[in-house]
């Protein structure tokens, strides 16, 4: 008899790894409680995950539809922050991990569990995010990573599963490692590991080949209130529905395919492919809306903080004092970000084609070159005199010796 170690709450997908993890943790003496969440991933069946978890030996199986929570508490802050890691990746997988970690810890606290557990391997960053987030929320919780620690080969795992009567689907063996949710889809491994290889079409699921998208452009309107999208083409709907709809519309036009070499937190570079039809369209629209509604200095500082927000999220510091502080700054700015963006979707590109807002610091009477110009032209003289003062003073003190750009001949 192994000694009883207490309860462990396992993030359970229903796949081979986590099913084997249920048995394995049970053998180690844990009472395993599973947690399966729907964050908008394609292949999710909460009821059958629950049945399978219990069949694999879990003492209890929690299932949650977390799409609304994911959108409101993780996607929206990230959208408000225009967050893209290294300016390119909309943080698809990096955003769901803090939510998964939080849910594991919430259950652990309620159940009096001693540990939380996940099925990540030892090479990725999702392990870092889940563990750093979980212990940030509860420094006393133990984190178990059976798949990282047990050193089973794929075959040994299958054998172990069969021996314990865990039903495993015939291994269809996708050539890629996939993680998806409402905000997009991450595709890694296989052929993609050579950055010279163009990603094959079979890597994509949410997006059409942009070259084969519809031959006519499609115009859409996205309405924001306080930084959050509230309507698509004038129809009000919750963010979950809006993102799902936009994934379909933008996906049809092949929008949001990302192909990059990414600097991983764990120290190496990795070639990564993403599909982000809805998120990349919303991020482009939101960024543009801010240019119409935010003050120049606020915008400048916000753009700097956005980079940090994305890095902190990517690196597992979602629950950290700096992310909290930057989030507070960003939220303050978003009270002004309301209005409608017109986007044109065509052959892989979502382009902003119009902006309007009820309240805006864009002043047509100041901007116009036509009749009604309210800009004080005479004030330019004094302004230029003072604006140029430092550089004139400098040259008067240290004469410049720039050569002529071209021989000066008549
Ligand atoms: N490189 C991406 C990230 O770190 C994708 C991770 C995908 N996760 C996975 N388990 N396949 O956010």
C-alpha cells in the first residue's frame, strides 16, 4: 500500500498524457481531482472528458465552460493592451495558462488539496506559466508535472494505459503540436522546425489560404466601448460570440496567419506558426481606435507599456505586481476608447478603412486645409522660433561640418 499523500487537482484534457497522469498520480498515493475547461478550443467535449476522467480513476471531475471568463478577464485586458509578443504573436496560448492555473488553485483551495498538476513536458513555456501563476496565487501549493517527470516513451504510455484499462483512441498522430482557444491556434513541431520550410496547408484549420480567399473584399464594422468590442456590423453581442463570428469571417479571407521565429523564455529560438483571424483583426481595429481617441502623450507611454505587458504575459508573470500596475494604467486609458472602426478584409489582410467616435480629440476644424480652418497660422512663427532654439544654440557653439549632399553647380 502506498502512503496517502492527499488530493491533487490535475488540468485534464482527456488525451492520452493526462489520462495516464490520472492513473500514475493515483499510484503515487494522490486522490486525483480533474479539471477540464472549455476556453473555445475546437475539440472539447466536457461531458465525455468527465466520464473518461472518472473511468481513469479520478475521485472527482470538474468541468467548466470558461469562455466568458477567458474573454472578460484575460482576452480583454490583453486586447486593451494591444498585446503582441515581439510585436507579432497575440499570446494565444500564453493567455489561457493563467486562467487554467487560477482555476486549478481555486479548486485546490476549496477541496483542501495539497497539489495541482499539469500535463506539460519539460521543454515548453506552458509549464513555466502554469507553475509560476499557480504558486503566485498560492505559495504553499505543490505543483506536480507527471508527464515531465515520468520518462515514459509514447509506446510505454500506450501500454500503461491499456494495462490500466484506460480507453485510448488509435493514435492519429498529428504531425504538429497544437494548442487552441478563442484567441487563436498555435502550431509547432514537425516540418515547421526548419524555418526555411513554408508551412504546409495542412497546418491550418481556422484560416483559408489567403491567395484563395474570396475575390471581393468584405467590409465590416467593429464598435468599441471603453476599449472592449461590443458590436459587429451594428449588432450588439457578447465578446465570446463576437470573437467566434470574427474568427469565421476573417478566417474565410485568410487573415491572421502568423509565421515567426520566436525567442522562448526557456532560452532558445523556435519557429512558430499561429492562426489568429479574429484576434489580429480586433487588435488592428483597437489600435486604430486609440489613435483617434487618446492623447498623444498617453498613447506614447501606453505603446511602451504594451511591450512590457506582452512580455510579462508571455513569461508567466500574469499574476505579478508589475502586470497589475500596467493593467491599472491601461484600464484608466480605456475609458476614452469608444467608437467604430471600419475594416476591409481581403486576401489575408484586415485593413482599417475608417474611424469614427462620438467623443474624440480629433478636431476637423484644426486639421482642415479648407474653409473653416481654426488653426492659428500666425502662432507658427513664435512656435518655430522657440522649438528650434536648442539646435540653433548648439550649432552656434559647435559649428557643423556636414558636406553638401551633391556637388552644388548651376
Ligand atoms: N510558443 C507558443 C507560446 O509559448 C505556443 C505554445 C503552444 N503550446 C502547446 N502546448 N502546444 O505561447
